[in-house]
C-alpha cells in the first residue's frame, strides 16, 4: 500500500520558489506549494513504504540547496 505524507519545509530567505521548483522535479512529489506562515513550502508525496519516504526526505529533499528544515506528516487515512 502506498504511503502518503505532507512535508513542511523551511528554506533560506529568497529561495522558496527555487526549492519548490526542484521539489516538483522529483517523481514522488505530487505538489510543492509556496505558503505563508511558519514554513515556506508544503510538499505532498506518495511513496511505496516508510523506507522509501526516509530516503526521499533525507537523501533528496534535504540536500536541495536552500532547505533548512523539514517536518514529515504521514497521513493517517
């Protein structure tokens, strides 16, 4: 069963649009929207399992230039 999550992302000042564009290139990312508030981007992802999610977030998303912090919110339903 696929695993879905929302990733809340804090980025460096002035980098939100570039980071969102880079996120949208990842096949597991169904959307990456620049938002206002505590976080700068909310990304929606779908992966095969929790191991794939961990790899996507830690190896790919967090390595994008400008990403400061991520919080993963796995869907419950």
